[in-house]
C-alpha cells in the first residue's frame, strides 16, 4: 500500500481523543467549514489511502482543535532555516 498522506493517522487520533465519531466529524466539517467528505473518503483518509487538500487540512485542524503542523508532522516538527517569502 502506498501512503498518500501523512496526516490521516493523526486525524484519527485527534478525533478519538475527543470521543468523536466519523459522522460527527463529517457534520462539523460540513456545517462549520463547508467541507463535504463522504464516510468512505474519511475512512480512506484516516487509513492513509486518500490524499488531503490544504483546505481540508485546515478545516480538520480547526474542528479537532489541533495545530495543522502537528497533523502534518506529529511531534517531529521540521526546522525551517529560510525566511518566509516576501511579497512584492
């Protein structure tokens, strides 16, 4: 199996830590953030069989009250040496 995302397992962990069912998570994503995701797609995402968009990642982080960087990297946050890009 090819892993298609890094955050799926952490989404499942954060959801379980809040004693939230998939149906509850899907409802919160839809109502609060206008992100529609089917039960099958959420299940595939949590099993790292489906990729995640940046909009979905942001919505998951907000609903689950976790840092989106944690969803991406867990406790091994990378250190970035380059300064942020400057707008012109």
